[in-house]
């Protein structure tokens, strides 16, 4: 059966059950109402026919008895006559009830009853003791015969009354039966409806559970695909960029150098596109995790400006920063994500500004919900954002002036990603209202001060030494092995290569080295495990600086790396310059020009 | 003798008659006070030995009368006279039921205060 037909049939069935429940409830209400009306009628109307007719019979009998006294007195004594007249009057007063009020009303309903009423009208003159002339035994017998006739009439009335009573009781019983049946139907239908809806509910829950599981599976698959793509695209790209970088360091003709520089720029651009798309996809899928670790604010800003200062076109601009004095020295936040947001905004500012300056101003302000927020204002002296584009620029794949100007390089995802990340961090990225020239993008995140105590890992004393270092590199991809070897040797160091984590640990134990560079994703044993083993291998293993070499994208990876004893990170693609800086920081090696 | 206590009138329908009836008689409350009767209940007894117990508080709650005239006529025995305890049924819906109607003692012979 087709599913929509199935659903329609289920809907009809549930409607039918509901209708049956409603109908039986209505039945109960209706029958109870008529039951109530009947009982009320019985209660409000005291004089029922049976009572009235039997009382009349009794009073007739009393009158008849009083006549016995007359017979005993052998004639109409004055006293006996008075008694007989009283009893007769009382009997008449009972007959009167058949002529008025509710009893008369009830009797007027049937033909039989109306005929009886007509006969009652004839009783009075025939029985009245005041009308009796002859109190002789013969006269008395004639009176007795008349009384007997009336007694028969009264008995007939009583029997009719009994039959009527019976009919009323049967009606009452019938109404009661109806309400009992309606109640039964109601409870049966109600139970059925309850079972029905419970079943429907559990089915809906099951379906929802199934849909949720499917959605989760799809989400996982998407995430896995993204991770795989990230790795599969970036690994060869890293090799291309790294080798191009190295190629630039060799003796080249001017034109060759131009080609190499263009290649490197194009490679970086491609990497940026890949990174943007991956970041955007992760944000869309809600797969971005935000870490909270202490960030040294001054150092953070310096690093940021260092990166920005190296961008093409930065040299023609005045790039400056300020940090408000009332800010804490260390804040809590996600260093990498915050860096990503701000470097994107700063890079945009540099990209769009032909001349003048780019500024980064850090301050604290009161947020909309009353909490303190950290405010990073990136302002430039570029063309600014046209008023009508203010909202659009944050849409994915949008760039200011995309229609009018030659499109700038990039995917147009940068602002969208920046805003998404900032919002994940509990803040936002907005375009400040236009004032004068240029544009000003304001990034806010909740301000949380970190403990002022220095982080042990950052402060770890590193033996300062000069001269060539012996560096153990664990890297599984041959092209990357080549790139990193060439870069390190270019810096004057000696390199030992291990193809995976197992080899790396063996090599470390076998022979001393000054620094370990571990790729994270490797066959047999990954970089995390290798770092753990090296740290566990003894005093030498605890002292050696270990750097991770990976395209880290998840903060959880960084946390994991820290737990494994990894001191620092180098993100792929590795540039010789970054490598030199890292070596100087972690092994006390003075940086050399790449 | 009863008329000396002041005449009270009640107009009401009854379940034994057709249409509203004008009753005239003495307030039972005034009557019991006049004869100095102390008690919570009375037994009303009729000529045909019908007997019903009535709480005296009824007479404080409602203007119950001991009627001797119905529609201007003195009531004979055959008209449920000579005395009839009449409740103002139309003015008080609470009186419109069998229990109250049972207290409408007609052909009243005696009142026993308990």
C-alpha cells in the first residue's frame, strides 16, 4: 500500500474513533438529562395517581364503615349522621383531586381515563347521606349497593393508576438502560481511542527517532567527507606550496622568479579557498568546536599584525594597533578562531585599501545583555562599504562591489565565516555605521579574564643553543618528507625522517635529537600516540621539544595534542619562515632568513 | 377567634388545583407565638388521621399560613377545609417539591407542639 494512502486511512480511522467517542458521550449526556427530567417530575409532583386513587378508596371504605354505625343505631341518629356526613365530605374532597391539579392533568391524557372522569362526576348525588330519606334496612342496603358500585369504579381507577405507574417505571428503566449502554460505549470507544492514539504516538516517536538517527548518520557522513576532503586536497597542495616556496629560494632568472612567485600566490589562494569552503561547510553543519584557553592579549595582537604585515600590499599602508589600558593582560578564548576572524577582517582591510592606514583597536564595552564584551575594531581608509551593501556583505559568496568592480580574489565566504565563528564564540561581527571614509568592522566576544599566572607550557625553559639542530621528522607522505627536509636543511639543520609514529619512537629511542616534528595523521601510529610514547620514554623524552605538524582545524585536536605533551603547532602548509620562527621559539634557535 | 390574630394572605398555585389560588388565614408563626408554644417541631394531624411533622423553623423561614378561606370562600371539608396549612410555593422555588408539598396539611384537626 502506498504510504499516503496508508496515512489517509489511518486519519479516517482516528476520525471515526473520535466521532464514536463524541457520539457516545453525547448519548450519555442526553440519556442522563432525560433521566434527570423524569426523576425531577416525580419528585416535584407529589400527588401521583396511585396515591390519590387508593386514598379515595380508603375514604370511601371509611364512609361505608360509618354507615354501619347507623345500622347499629337502627336509624339515623344525629351523631352517627354527622360522622357519616364528615366521612362523605372527606371522600368528596379526595374525589375533588381528580378534577383539578396535576392528577387531573395526568388523567386527561388518555381516552380511558377521560371516560372514568366522566363517571366520577355522577357519584356525588347518589351517595350523599344528606340526600338519603329512607334509613330503613332496605334503604341502607340500596345505599350499600351504590357504594359497592362506586368502590368498583375507584378500584378500576386504582388499577389504571398502577398501569400508568408501571409504564413510568419502565420508561425510567429504559432511559437508565440507555445511559448504561451509552456509558459502556463511551468507555469502550474511549479505551479504543486511547490505544489508538498511544499507538500513533509511539509510531510517531519511532519515526522521529529513525529520522534523527538518519540525520545524524548523514551529518557524520558529511563530516567524514569534509575531513577526508580536507586531508586529500591539502596534502598535495601543501607539497606544491612548500616546493614552490623552496624553489623561490634557489637561483632563478627574473622571469622564472616571477613565475614561481605567481605560482606560490596562486597556491596560497587555492588553499585559502579550500579552507574557506571547508570552514563554511563546518559552520553550516554545526561541526565547529570553540575552545577556551588563556590568551595573552598583547602577544595575540602582535602575532596578528605580524601575519597581516606580511600580506602583499601591506607595505604601502600604515598598520597600527591599540589596546585599551583597562583590559586584562590575559583573556579566555579560542586563540585560533579569534585569530581567524580578525586576520580575515584585517586582510580584507589591507586588500581593499589602496593607501592610508589599517587599524586594530581593542577595548572593552558593555554588551547588549549587560555583560562586558571585548571589542576589536578593524578600520581602514579604503573605499568603504556602500550603504545598500551593509547587510549583503555578510551573506555567503558576496563581495562589496562585486558587480561594478573587477571581482576581488577570494570566495566571498570570509565575512560570513567570520561572523559565524564570532557568533559561535558568543559574540558577533558587525559593520560599524559609516563615519567619514573607509570601513570599520567590529568584532565582539564576551570578555572573560584569565588567571594572571603564566602558563607553564609557554614558560617552559628551553635550553638555548646555537648551531645546527638534529631534528626528527615523522611524516608519511614522501613529497612532504621532501619539502620539510629541504626546508630544514635549508635552515642549516640535520634531518632524520621517520615514515610513521612507530618508526619515530624507535628512532628517538635509538639516537638523541634536539627537536621532534610529528605529523598527526600517519599510518600504524598517529602523532598523538607517538608524542605520548616519546614523553614516556624517559628523561630525554620528557625534555625534548615536540611540535605537531598538521592541518589542525578542530580545537579538540589541539586539546588532545596538549594532553599528549605536544609543545607547539605548525600548521600546513609549512613555510620556511614559520618553521624558522617555531624552531627559535621552542629550541632556542635564532631565526634565520628563509 | 383566629381572625383576631390578624389576617395573612398568600397567593400561590398548588399541585391539587388549577390556576393561582388566594388563601386567607393566620400566620402560623404568629399563632404559635400567641399561644405561647415552645418546641422545635409540630405534628399536624388531619381529619382523616393524616399526620406530618413540621419543623417550627419553617414558619420563620417562610410566611406559612393556616388558611380558612380559599378564593374568598370559607373552606368546607369537601374543599379541604376548614383549615389548610399553606406554604407560599410560588414565591420560593425551594418549596416546589414533594417534601414541602407533604406539609400542606388540609382538613387540619389538631396541631401538637413537640
